[in-house]
């Protein structure tokens, strides 16, 4: 990893993202760029006033990390295209953002800013939820037989090469209450066996990083299984691949990833294949 871009909206939410960006930049000896985008919808004279004030605020927000080389950029642009344009300009390997402020009514119709950023990005995006108290120790990655989950695991291995990656495969049984009346472990066995029969050959060709532990097969809805795995592994980073298995749209995230982006329980790395 040679270049990291962290975007700040100058809020307290962005403080944690900037702290994590400095920690990762130092760890990887990477170039760090701190970006703030002033919305180009503002009248030009007001935008310039806001830009001047933002430059001072970005400098203040980065004061704690001044010992690590970095550049600050404030530009007037559309917030989403401005971030991706800056990432292109510096050849960023990773984009880092703070978690968004919940706006349920607005997001219902337009999707959150973070969702739209992740949808538009061909680069890994790290959404920072927790304080950066040290290196990630226990990343957790879901397996779903897609190229994107392999790409996500590889991105995680590059980000934290010394960490073991806990992997899991969630086995969703539709209408389980109807097809498995007893609700016992024995009722799950046919579905477990089918999943294992698919998983074994896939693993032999998937080229997952060596840091990945063998996937654990768990019956349950994906979000519920994730919570179980996070608790058991003391997970501090969720890693997911974004792909379009269901929709032909290149910006489709999928319900599981979309919900994680909207409400991550810890830091979240989203990687598009």
C-alpha cells in the first residue's frame, strides 16, 4: 500500500477516520492525503469563504499527526465525484471515511452518502466506526463463493498482513420453520452437507490468502451469523466484497452490504472485485 486518501467532513465523526488513516499510513510507510470537499452547489463566493475556513480546520484536525508526512487538500466539487477524482489524482490504494450521520428519511430515497461513495468506488473503502487504538487484530470476512469475497480477503491481508482472518459461510435455509420442523441440529445436516460439498472444491481454486482460517459453516441469516462470529472472534474489522450477483447494475451493493454500510457494528472494509 503506497497511497491513502482520507476524506473528512470536519465533524467529530471524521476524527476517528483521520486517526486510523495516520495509523495505517505510518504502518505501511504510505503517502497520506487528507481531503475536504466543499459542495460546488454553494454560490461561488460563499464556496470560496467556506474553502478558506475549511483549510484551517483540516490543518487543525490533523495537528496530532503532524510528524507523519501528509498533504491536505480542500477543493470545491461535488462531494462524491470530488473524493473519487482526488483518489484518481493521487493513485490512492485505499479510501478512508468516517461513519455517516443517520438521516433515515432522506437515505430512504437517495441512499446515504457513504453508500453512494462505496457504490461508485473501484477502490477498497474503509469505513471507520471505532477509535484507532492500535492495529486491527481480529478481522472477520464472509465467504459467498464470489470473486469479490476473494478480493476482499486479499485486500484485508494486504492491510493487516500479520493478522489471522476469521472466515465464515452463512447457510440460509428459506422458510426454515416449515422445512425443518424440529429445529434440531440434525435438521440442518443436509444443508450443511450441501454447503460443504460446494465449499471444498471452491476453496481449492479460490486462492484465498494464507492468513484466512478455514471457513466455519453456520446456519442462519447472514447478519445474525455475522454478529455471532464477531462476538466469538472479538472482531474489530468486518471485510466484505461488493458485487452484483443479483442486479446487473455495477453500483449494486446487495442488502447485506448495504445494511452494514448504513450501520456498521465496527470498522468495515468494502472491496469491489
